[in-house]
């Protein structure tokens, strides 16, 4: 189902944290209210009883008269009143609104609501020394008066909370925006690449969070690989068309030449020879290219079977001895009975290509050595020559399709098109083998293939 309405991750994060903050603030406020209410009520009650007890201690009789000078009738918001046994007020004033008839009960705290104001009362029946009758002492405290200050603090907190939540949400949004801005940059670059098809663009993120930096670097590497692959494909198409155009141009020119009335039989014969050579070269190129592409794309269904590699390499070397240049000293050292699961014709191609190169890029009276041995479950095939060698830069390029250090050297040979080592590399790859070259300019090269059993 298509989503018509989608919220950005930044907004989601902000809404989520905002809701969380509101929830937390509500819980904290509710707890604050309930706890503070209880604590205040207990404090008020303690103050009320303390003040009244203190005043009760101060109540004295002298000469049959009640001494009330030492009594504090309004202390710590507590009104103290003295009643006779018949509940008649003897001393002390009530809060203005307080006009109810007292219901006196000894050592009991009661609450009374008058005109919306809550009062706590606490009564004590006192039996003073030297006096025959008891007295009632009553303490009265207006709860709301005491709690109003605390309430106003809580109310201030309650009103300021939304402002804090708003500020925190804004902060959260800006932090999210800042955190997500590198991702916006990644998206923007990807979109630019898509729209402009310019694969050379990079995100180039600097000083970002490690995870996002890693993501951006991975993308940049991927863009680079894509660009390289794209460039390689482009180069490949150019090379193919170039390689095909040259022999076809030669063929056309030779056809025209031989069709010319002034051309004699000898000229025509010569032209036909050239046409044949170029046609062979073209046909060779096409078949090599097809095999290479099919191998690279995994389209070639190769048959793998257990083969005696020692025997196979020996046969190839024997054949090559016959066709090897007379000036080359060619030797091979093959450990017998080395078995490998492989595709026979591909392996013949691999060793033949390496050997042809070793002969071709050699020096006068040069040496070529082939060796096959097994070491710790690794089968090592080496083709070594002491020929012209390669520079470090050439060593990295020789595996590319159509790369030739000196194209002029093989211009006359229809077999040499700069595809041999690309094919060798691909054959090694389908056999999960590792291929490498050790080479020094003017000293020679050693191509090494390692097959893993
Ligand atoms: P080519 O058809 O030109 O031989 P290859 O792919 O087989 O193409 O080789 C690519 C290039 O690598 C060659 O043109 C050559 O310059 C270089 N090369 C290959 N083998 C050797 C070698 N044994 N010694 C020196 N250079 C070599």
C-alpha cells in the first residue's frame, strides 16, 4: 500500500521525545502534588500539636486566677483558644471566618471547612495544678494559608513546564536536524548522481559522527567503484570498437585495392592474404572476447572434473617445446601425480597463455622455466622467464583487458590482442585460485598460480 503521508525521522524523533517529556512531567507533577500535600498536612498537624502542647504547659494558676500572660495566642499561624469546661470561650481569638460552635474532643485533630477554607483543630483537656476544674485548650490553623505559598510554587512549576517542554522539543528538533543533516547530504549526492549521471560526485563528509562518517565513506567507496566499473565498461567498448574497426578498415581498403582495374594478379593475391590475416584476427578477437565475457559473467557452463594436473602440464610443456623459439632455453619440473578438480581445456589455455608470453616477452637466449609442486594442500604452478620484465605500474595493469605494454610488438600477430592475461586471471578466478606476478624490469617475470585443494 502506498503511503501518502509520511513524517520525517527528525519530526518523529521530536514528537516522540516531546510526548515522553510531557508524560514524565505529568507523572512528576502528580507525584509532587500528592507528596507535597501529604508532607504539608503532616507538618501543619505537628506544628498545631506542638504549639498547643507548649501553650498548655504555660497555663498556670496563681491565687485562684488563670495566668495567661505567657501564652502565645497566635504562634506559627496557630490560633490558641481557652474554653471553660462548659465550652465558653475564656481567652483567645478565632480566625475571622471561624464562627462555628466548638465540638471539643481531647487530643483529636479534626478538619473543618468554612467558606472554602480548610482548618485543622486540635483540642486538649487540661487539668491545671491548684485548680478544681479542667479547661479546654483549642488550637486552630488555616491549612490553605500555609499551603498557599507551596501551592503557588507548584503552580509556577506547572505553568513553566509547558514552556520548558516547548524549549526542550525545539532543542531536540535542532539536535535531530543537525544529526540528520549528513544523511540529507548523502541523499542529495545520491539524487544528484541519479539526475546528472555524474559518477564522479562524492559526499566528502567531514567531522561527522563516527557511524554516519562510516556510512558516508562506504557510499563514497561504492560510488568510486561504480565510477571505475562504468569507466572500465566504457573503455572496454571503445577498445572493442577500435580493435574491430582497424582490421575491418584494412579489409575494406584491400578489397577496394584488389577491385581496382589496374591491380594485377599478384597485387590481388597479396590483398587476399592481408584480408585473410585481418579476418582471422577479427574472428579470433570475437571468439576470445566472447569466451572472456561469458567467463566473467558466469555464463560459461564449465565442466569440472578430477584431473591429473601433473600429466596435463607435462603434455602442454612437451607440445610447447616443439613450438618454442629455438633461442629459448625451456625447462620444466613437474611433481608427478598432483590431482585437481578443474576444467581441463581452461587450464590448458591458462598455461599456454603464460608460456606464450614467457617466450614472447623474453630476450635473445633467454630462459623459461615451468614448475608444478604441492605444498601444504596448495598446488603451485610457476612460469618463470628472465625476459624483459615489467615496471611496478605495468605489473598492476597487465591484467586489464586490451592492455599491452608495447602494442607495436604484437601488431603483426593475430593472436596478441592484450586479452591473454585477462583470460588467465578469469580462468584462475573460476578455479578459485590466486594469481600473482613477481617481476623486475630487465630481469624477468615469474607468474604464479596457487590452486587450493
Ligand atoms: P598480449 O596479447 O599482448 O600478450 P596479454 O594480456 O597476454 O596480452 O599481456 C598483456 C601485456 O603484459 C603484454 O602486452 C606484455 O606487455 C605484458 N606481459 C605479459 N607477459 C609478460 C612477461 N612474461 N614478461 C613481460 N611482459 C609481459
